[in-house]
């Protein structure tokens, strides 16, 4: 399991990303933010990493030919 969370201050190559959330999603995000003491950004990062870990995924660079084509 991941033992730390990346924050904006520690990730120099972080890129701005925007997406829409439902009210329920926002409520979960707020609840996790309060419970864990992390920022909303860190909660999303941690959730992505935990899901990837559960799915057994490995990080593959965009230039890697093993990377599957993006669904449209």
C-alpha cells in the first residue's frame, strides 16, 4: 500500500487538470478530505493510485508501444 501522498509542493511536473463532479462525488471528496487531513487534490491522487494498485496496473509512458489506444 502507498505510504505517502504527493502534494503540489513536492510534484514539480504537476499539470492542471479539470473535471466535473456530481454533488455526491463532491460530498465524498469533502468527507475524505476532512477524515484524512489531505487536500482535495491529494485525495484524488491517492484514490487514483489505490485504484491502479487494486487493478494491478503499472505505469506506462505515452510513447510506449504497449500502451493501449485511447478510447474515444
